C-alpha cells in the first residue's frame, strides 16, 4: 500500500507539471534592415626597402634579390586563376547585404541596384558596376596608389552611406626562395607525431604601427572558420623576420595545397576583425568574450548612425604550400 501511495503521488505530480506547460512565443519586432558592407581594395604592391632587409644571423636579402623573389612568386601564383576556382574571393569587390531577423535562416539578402562610388583622396575615381552573375557584388577595377586614401560612398536602401577613408599601404612580400620551404614535415606541437605544416617567409616593416591579416585557401576552398582569422601587430616585435613561420597552425594532408594571402591593414580593421573573431570563434565557455557591438568603418549618413561591415584598402601578397604525395623516408627525427 505504501508503494502504491507513492506511485499515485508521483503520477499526480507529473500530471500537474505537464498540465501547466504552455507554449511561449516571443513576439519580437522585426528591426528595419540596415546595410552591411564587405569590401577589399588590393593589388600586389610590395614594401621593398632600398637597402634590402637584414634578418640577422647571417641571413640578409638585397633589394634586387627581394624583387627577383617576388616577381618569380607572382609569375608562379596567378591570383586571377585562384578567383576562378575558389568558393569565396573578396578582393577588389564590394559586397552589399542587409541585416536580417534573428530567426531568419539562410544567407542575408543581397542589395542590388545600389550606387557604389570609390573615392581617392576625396575625388571620385570609379563608379562600381554590379556583377551580372552575383547580385549584390560590385567589382573594383581601379588600380590603387600607395599612400592615397580611399573610401566608398553608397546610395542604397533609401539612405546614403560612407566609409572612413583608409590609407593604402604596401605590404611586405611573402617570399619563395631556395632553402626557404613553404611546407615542412616536422613534429606536431606536443611532439608525439610527424605532420606536414605550412610555412611563410616574410619580414615586418621597420617602424611601429603596422597591422596585417592572413587569409587561407585549402584546396581552393576559403577557410571560413572564424578560429582561423589570423592577424598580427608589431607593438612588441617591430622589424622582425618571420622565417619558416607556421601562421596557419593546422597540419596538412598529403597532396593538400594551401594558398596564403598576406594583406596590410589598419589598426581599426585589426580591432574590427579580431572583435568578430572573438565573438564568433570562442563561444560556449565560461570565459567567452562578452557580446558587444562590432564597430566597423561604415556610417549611415542619412540617419547619423553606424551601419555594419568594413571597407579595407591595402597591398596583398600570396604564397602556396604544396604538400607532396609521400612522407619523407627519414621521418621528422622522432624515434
């Protein structure tokens, strides 16, 4: 009888709990869509000092050697061919979209039929044409000038928008030289196995205040995981050489090809892209970065408010890490 009484009490409690449940529907107002800008103005404009660059420890390259190395790399790696094969290639384009409702699924809506103008030092140099095959994407054909300042003015969604002018600066080149591999077979971080890893060879401009970002394409697919947003600033390591440096961080498989782009950026873009990384890559833990507005350089002039996204101008360099189809017979030195 005692067990029966407890069973009846349990069933009654369960009935009370389930009978009191009601579906809760959140009645959220749909916000007015706002413009989102993603744009990159870039060319292979390299920072090559007249005196060359001395990395110390007996390793130095003259200006002539640097120019030869960069021209050879440019001839080997055709950026236009990469664009034709990859799934995402943002350079020399401006992509316009809008914000969307929180519960909407799928891609955000593209913004077509906008007026997108490119300005150099305050003077109009090009009205961008929308790509006929990719709605919301406007192509840049203007060849940038090192030292000039560029910004966009946009008419879209019944509003006027403007980006903050940014100086276009040359970038130190990614070097491909005999004896400086772009892929190495070596031990992993904890030293328990051997893997192929990529490597870049470059130098950092002398004089503090330089910022960079790297983009990765693995087997012609853009590495979009925000964890792989890689940046660098020189406040603590000004004027250093990065030789055989693995900026990608992940091991590579046999026959993999990793294309790395190195782009000069501004401090404002550096802060913007790292805020984006921190709030998207590091989520789900107790020490996550608290959510906060991600400040770009786009303003809604009509409303006097901030819009979203970023337009960056800066020189770009590229290199390729091509993994062989076999493992070296000698391994990597691990017993």
